[in-house]
C-alpha cells in the first residue's frame, strides 16, 4: 500500500560548483540578513527612528557577528556542554552544525547595545527599532531547517505529516532501499510533524505581523522589545510540544519540558516584566 505521507528527499545543497556546495541553509541566512537591511531602511525613514537609513548596515554587521558568535556559544553551552568539556575545539567547528537561538539573542542584544552607544542612543530605543526586523529572518532559518531535513517534529499521523529519512537512519536521504519501503507504505510509523514549518509560521510570520503592527505607532521605550521577548517565548514554548527533543538531552524538566521550553520561560517573564515597566515609566521613545 502506497504511503499517504510526504517523503522528505530535498537536497540540502542548493548549488554545486566543482567540489564546493552552497547549502540552502546558508542561503536562508542571506535572506534573513537581506530582509533585515531592507526593512531596517524602511523603518529608519520614520521621523522617530534612532538611525538614518545609511546606518542600518552597521547595525546589521554587528548583529550578524552577535548572531554567529552568540549562537555558537549558546549551542555548545546549552546543548553540548559535555562534549565541549571533552573536546574544547568543538566550539570552533561551526561547519559541523549547531546554533542556538537563545545564544544568538544574547549576542544580538550585546551588538545592539554597542551600536546604540556608538550612535548615542540607549539600548531600549535601539532594540525597539531592531525587534520587528528579526522574525522574518527566523522564519527563513526555520525554512532552512526544513529543507535540510533537520530538527524534525515528534511522530504523528496527521495528514500533513512528513517522513524525514534522516530520522530513521543516517544517510537515509540517499537510501534507495529506504525509499522503496516508503513506496510500499512501510514507513508510515515514522511520519513526523513538520515542526520547522510550525516554528516558521509562529516565531516568524505571526510574530512579525504582531510586532510590525505594534511598532507602527509610538510606544514607550522598551515596549516593543518586551513584546518581542514575550511573544517569541510563548510561540517557541508552544511549538516545542510538536518538536522532537534533542536526542542527547531528552526532556530536561518535569518529564515533559524540553531545553527550548526551559530557555523560553525566562524570555516570557522578562518580556512581560519589561512591558509592564515600560508602560509604568511611560517613557517617550524619543
């Protein structure tokens, strides 16, 4: 019986030039940075913007540094600390994979703070400017995860479930024997939620729509940043219920909470607290 589920066999390499391959995931980073620059210039044209349009590139550059350095540090500290202790050079092997959003966020906050000091405005004003520019980049990253067939969801039988061959066996994407089993309907028990797409929709598109609307009118300093933190934390917490926990970590609290959920809780609390403080202070964004 033929399977009714989609079999994920997308080549993660978008383009090969000789022996060099350009991965879809790398292209998604370029999409993320490109949309940040374009939307940033659009926001910078507003009268209350802390930057001029020609200064957005500086914020983007240091943001990229923060994302890469913070994302890698966050991954090895939050998800692979044991491996780091036995192999310290793991930190520098970025090509082996492993980036953490929460670590990247910390790196980005530091970059935004430094950029704000350079241009003579505070952290909150600069972070309020940058926050709405981030979610579409997150959506691009999650789309890259889906194309790469990584960070898949938990097993399910919903009609839109996906069979990720790499979740069954290493190198499964290129296994003809595995594909023949799929055609015979023998792999349906391995169908999973396409949780990468759920995250792209929630942490990316939905969060962008909320932040873009919310920031379209003047708000107290810190309000937009607080909404970003709380909104991302809530969306990530929900999406994690559909995502397979990291194999080497499993559930890290209460026998059901993943590391992603545990790291998102402080974001929700910090974001809600920042919004409450912001409106109580009533500080003008200018």
